[in-house]
């Protein structure tokens, strides 16, 4: 990404990430499609679990945002050995964090569902789903570590092919485990979770094996799987704002889902379907943002910040143009699209309103995500965090409260906020208003140019690593390279 025409190189990096992210979204869409054959309550349950599951996934994305920044900048500076060390420490950190989160989530699963507002059959279906998803967290975290490691080195295709196989496995397993095809019992939402568990476990095992073999830009050496507190501190220091960024987004999503809950099952189901459709746009924009992060990181490592800026603007413009086109299709055929997942008239009607209000603003969501990717590639994860916080907790949630509800009590104060009370449409409007305002702020902030320094200049000099095949703890690497 440091030489040559920007557009083809950015496309070369981005398209496997786009496909990989779309396949990740396909996991969720496939689950939603098959649980839609069970009941509207099952659809509502999986809808409520999406933001809660995303909260944990966003933690993995935060940690690996630091991995992308560090690996890409070391590769740009021709220090491949230090990039390998970052990979090993990322594996250690993600495994530790995911195990802790899985244990805490399992212990507090009932309280988490109650906090969201799940009740009755929706509560039971949600519990069946989330109990299994917690066990899949280590797989999810380790796969993100694998993908980020290769992405920082400029390889985005390998993880994409693993996602193809994993998503295909998930799609095949869903009807058998959810509806009880063949010899399997019908498990409903729990079956959807087990399909996800199995498919993610396969992708993770294959990814770790690939890192151990090497030959994809970075390698995982067993000798490096000892805590290196210098690298761990840098991963945490760069990664924690990105993790908080993900949490800010996830808690905001949980809050918005809680806002929707009082408006009934149809609104909840429409929200879940609409958010999953919208996640297609996030998948595209997030992938271009990840490719932009790699391009920015490598160019800052090579001391070419002007080219890093050009990478960002090319990615932003292309993403927004694409999302405008996709939104136009959704606005033209909303009933058809919503009806794929749930054809009940109430859900279709509410989903149509969701798309009419939010889809025209998808491009602004996407443009912001690409610019945030540029900040992360530069190691400026605190700026990306600030943008996420403002987008959701300043420009979205307060607007939703004022527009959707007549009055909202402020806990512990005895006071209440008086709103317009226009109903669930006010929640949909809040998404659109927040997206537009955040994009304007993100573009202005990036144009200030305070992100061009990089984050690897103060690293200590580490002796060059010389591989000795006789003592190599990963002997398959030499065979693979031959």
C-alpha cells in the first residue's frame, strides 16, 4: 500500500474483507431466516441478542484494532520480526480476555436479559441462544486475532476463504439444528447458537494452524507465546480505546433495543431485521475501513502521510457511492426485503418504515466508519472512540428519547424529560440524524491532520531474529516455505 495507484490496491485489500464481513453478516441473516420459521418470539429473541452479542465481539475488534495498527506499521517499516511478536501477544491477550468475558457473561446471563427487558417466551428463547454463544466467545476472539494479524501484513484473502467455508457450514447446520431436520431434535434458537459455535470453532482452528505454518506475511512462533509486557502494554494502550469504542456502540445498541421493546413484538422484530439488513452496509464500510487502516498504517510506517490521507479519501468516496446505491434498492422494495425474514403484516409494515427513514443515510454511516478506520490505522484509537461516543450518546440516544417518548423519567432525580412522543418512528429518525452529524464531524476532524505521527517511533531496538531449522519450535514452517 506504500507505492503505486491507490484505488486498485485499496480494492485488492478491501474486497476480501467486504466478502468476509458480508459472510459474517450472513451468519446472522441465516439465523434470522431459520428462526423466523419457528415464531415471531424467536425472531424477537435473536433480535434482542444481537446487540448483546455484538458487545462481546466489539471487545475482540478493539483488541485487534491495535494489532492491525502495530503489524501494519512494523511491516511498513520492514520490521517483520517485531510484527510476529505482536501476533503472539495478541493470541495471549485475546484468549485471556475472551475466557474472562465468557465466564462473567454466563454467570450474569439472567440479569443481562432482564436488563434488556426480555420477558416471557422471548426471555426463554433469548436464554437458550445466549448460553451457547458465551461458549463460542474464545473462538470468536481468536479468529479476529488471526484475521487482524494477516490483514496488517496485507493478506486479506486467507481469512476471507475461511469465512466462506465457515459461513457455508453455518448455513448447512442451521435448518438441521433449529428445525430438527433428519436425526436432530428441533432446538429453536439454541440450535442457531450451536450452528454458530461449530462453524466458528472450525474457522478458529484452521486460522491458528495457518499462523503456525507461516508464509502469509506474519507467523506465530511458539517461543513467542510468553508474556512480553512491553508489547502487551502497547496492545492494551492502543486497543483499549477501540474496545471502549465497541462497548459504546454495543451499549448504545442495547439501549436502543430497550427503547424499542415497549412498542411491542412487531417493532422488536422489525428492528432486529432492519438492523441486520443495515449491518450489510456496516460490513462493507467496516471492511473498507479495515483496508484503509492497513493502508494508513503502512504509509505512516514508511513516512508517507500524504499518501495515507489519499487512501482515506478514496475509500470514503467509493464506500458512500456504493451505499447510496444499495439504499436505493432497499427503499424501492422494502416489503419484499423484510418479508424474506418475517412475512407477518405488522412486522412488514414496521420494517418498511424503518427502511424508508434510515436507509437513505447509510452512506453517512459508511463514510464515518472508513474515516474511523484511518484513525485506527494511525493508532489514534481515542479519536475513533470519541466519534463513536458522540454519534451514539450525544447525537442518537438523546434524540431518540426526545422524539419517541412523551416523558422519560430520569432515575434517582424525580425529574422527567418531556418529548414529542411520536412513537417508534422517533427512534428510527434518531439513527439518521446521528449518522449525518457524525459524518460531518469525522470529516472535519480528519482534515485537521493531527494523526500523521504513527506509534512505533519509540520502540526499543530488538536483535534480529535468525531462524535455525534445528531449533525451530514450529518445524512445519520450513516445510511450508519450501
